[in-house]
């Protein structure tokens, strides 16, 4: 066997080992992926009860109810649909009605989202200057003119 053939065998062996390692990592990570959905997505296409989902939207004004002893319930909406969320835990400090949130959990058979994690989104008024300038040129800018 020549030196060139030995080198080719080593290179192809290393590439094969690398391909197997990448395939194993991707397979392991695909089981841990949690998809981000809006209330419209979940209302239109119900996920199976065992799949974890991240729900994102705005908390509906007047929907927060903490009177039940088993946690808090509230509704999350987007432009087209609203979804009832049940959460047993301490809500973040930034959580309030009319504020954007992300909740992670599973969809119940009754159409209620059972969250085990709730994250409040920060204020979204910051925008890079290039994007703001582009929106101003197109006439879509609704922010502060001093930015």
C-alpha cells in the first residue's frame, strides 16, 4: 500500500467518524427542541399532549386570576386568537397585563395550556438605528423621532 493510499484511508476514516458523531449529537438535540408557537398556531393545530411547546403572546387585560389556590390562570393572545394558560409558581416581576410573555409547557386535552415556566419579555422599544431609518423612509416608523 502506498503512502497516498494510507493517507486517504486515514482521512476518510476520520470524516466517517466525524459524520457519525455529528449525527449522534443532532439526534440527541432533536429530542430536546421546544418549538415557539403563537396562540393562533396552537388553536389551529393542536400538538400532541406529550410534546413541549413555547407559547408566546401578550397577556390579555383583565384575564389574570389568582383566586384559585392551585396557581394563577390568565389568557395569552396574538392578533387572531387567545389561549387560557394555567401556571403554578411565582410569576416574574415584569409579568403584567398587556405585557408580552413566553410560557413553556404542554397543551392539555381541554385546550388549556399548562405552563411550568413563564418568562416576561422586556420592553421592545429599542431598535437599531439602521432599521429605524429604513422604517422612517418607508413611512412605517411609529417610535420616538429622536432616536
